[in-house]
C-alpha cells in the first residue's frame, strides 16, 4: 500500500469506485481507494440493480440524467464490456386519483427536463406489465429511459477503468483515523499503515457518520436495514419495475430471470447496522407481492438477504466539500448510490480537480441541512 | 489422463467451469466473495448447496491457502426453496 497519495477514497461501493474512475479519467491518478471488506460489500452489492429517472425534483432528475449518460458508455469506455443495461423502465403505480394527480405533476416536470415519461391508465398499465393485477389500480407513470444495470459489473468496470490508469485499490483495509492539522486533512490511518494526503473522500455509504466523526464533521446519514428476496428464475419478459407507494414495495425481474422484491420496514430502528434476514419480511413481502402479482403465489423463493440504506434527512445525496475541514469531501448516495453513481463520481471528481461542475454543488452540499435548503421530492418511497 | 477444465462444471446453475475459476484466480481475483459477484456462482436454484464447498476447496487448493483463509459466502435463507403462496398462507 502507498504511504502517500493525492487523494484517498474511503469506500469501495458505487460512489467510491465511480469517483476513483472519474478522477483518473481527468488525469488525477495518484489515488488510493480503501475498502473495509471487498468491492462491493455494502449497499451497492445488495441493492435491486435498478436506475431511475422518474423523480419529482429537478435536483434528483438531473442526477439521474447525468448518471445514465455515463452508464451508456461505461462498459465500452473502460473496456470492461457488457454491464447488463436493459431499459425496461419503471412503472410507479397509483391506487387513488389524488396520487395519480401528483404523478401527473412529476411527469410534467420530467418532460420539461427531457425525460420521456408519461401517464398510463389501468388498462395501459396492464399492457406494459402483463402480470400486474389491476384490482383497485387507477394508473401509473411510466418511462423507458431507466431500468436495470448489474451493480457488480458496474463497480468492476469503474475499478478496471481506475486501476488501468494507475489508481490503487486496497480491500480488507479498515480506516482507523484521519489526521487533521490546522483545519486541514493530513493523513489517513488504517490497519495496514498510514497514508499522507491532503484530500480525503468519504464514500462510506451507511457508515459515513463514523468517518465524519474522525474529523469532527456530523454527516446526517443513518443506517436502516432493508431486505430483498429473490425467486427462482423464470423467462425474462423485460417488463418494468413495479414501484408502489401504496404498498411501500418494489418488484422487478432481472435479466437472469429472477424476480427481486423489497419493501419498507415498519419495525426497523434507524442507526442500527443489521444484516440478519428475518421471517417477518418474507411473510409481509409475500402478501404484498401476491396482492400486486397473483402468479407469485406459485414462484419459489430461493434467496433472501439484508443490507442497509443510508438515510439522509431529505433522502437525496450529500456531495462535496465541508465547511469545517479543508480537504474533506463527502460522497454519499443515501439509498441511491448505485443509480446515481455516474453523477456522484463526475461531480465530486470535477470539484476535486478544480473544474466547473456539471451541476451546481450547492444543491447537494452538506450545508443545505443547516441552511434549510432540503431537496423536496414527492416521488420517493 | 488430462482433464479438460472447460468441461468441468463447479457451479451447474450458473455454469462456472474449472477453467473460468482458474482464469479468475490467475488474474488475481482470489476473493471468493468477488468471484461470486463476478460469476453469480452459488446464487442459483441449488442455493449454493452443490457448488459452494467445491469452489471454496478449489480456491484454497489452487492458491495454497487453507479453507479457513477463504472468504466463503454464508448460506442464504430459506434453507429449501418455498413458494410465496406457502409463505403468505394462500393456496
């Protein structure tokens, strides 16, 4: 492991690997990435493998658009190859006229930003998702610019692109402290030695608050457990992800044929890291899943796992410099690191390189919480 | 007799051959967790019950480590595949 670097990135998930690649692409290659376990151990490796554009705020829609434009070329640009990108779309379902009206407003906003989404009635919804039950369904919003990406391949493509240009990756390396002198970052201490540096990026996802404490910065991201189940694979029919606010669930088929589904967790305590899969999730998800897709009653569950969301006060990303410590940057996806990886990497790398950023950093900065500039997005579960 | 490694399947559900495993190990990908994420091995219908131990043993043998030194993934629940209908209590 190097003992000196221009930039040290903490975290080997979608955010960290994307920053490593986007820095290297801009000529900053004296970079070390530190990962406590393996790439990608955390949320990225446990997510439902989808990226979306249908948001209800300019800030989130723009992050989606910037990310998708990078995903489209990433496999080829890095020489990694296919990332299993399939734009099967999302359908955000509505069971009340009132919620469909909110979606109509979101679609208007999306269209004004160049996102090709539209409103479907119940019958049209059934046409795009043949296995969806229309009982009680009023309609939904639908877009085909979004869909599936294999998050493992995505981070390995970022890793390949970064390491081919000279970035050093260190797995099973735990950060134990960060030295700050005169308000500036000096070094990162790990279980394998110390690295002198003047620039540290915290891309530690749901564990970011612990890294923040090392430099006296409060990062308002709390871990919260979520679970996913996977069914046996059946023929993939390229139907959209079903995202239901009413049920608090998502249901999607991945190209391998497995259905993945997950739900909000009524009994989870914020702030606890817990990887234990539980029966109550299986039972709740089975009922909610069958209610929306009756044929699920006949499909077998073969796997179930847990991961952590990193919950921010407004459920959007936290990016960029912090006012208290010079050289300390935050890069938290806060439940959306995989789908926003392209934007997170681009924006943070641009800021570190001293370039004009593709989107205004003040939208996403940590200071927005103190200054009361939260990102209000009605299209998030 | 020489074994054709491209015809030896360690993971039948996801088609991981001995040849592909050796290729990854030669490339320096020696973490079993990473091999799982790259190849989907142990994630198929057998739930890793037929392949996981075989793959772990081969990684240990090929890289000269003991099995305890390999980051073997845990077994995922449920122990047996079970229909969502049975879980939800509907027919």
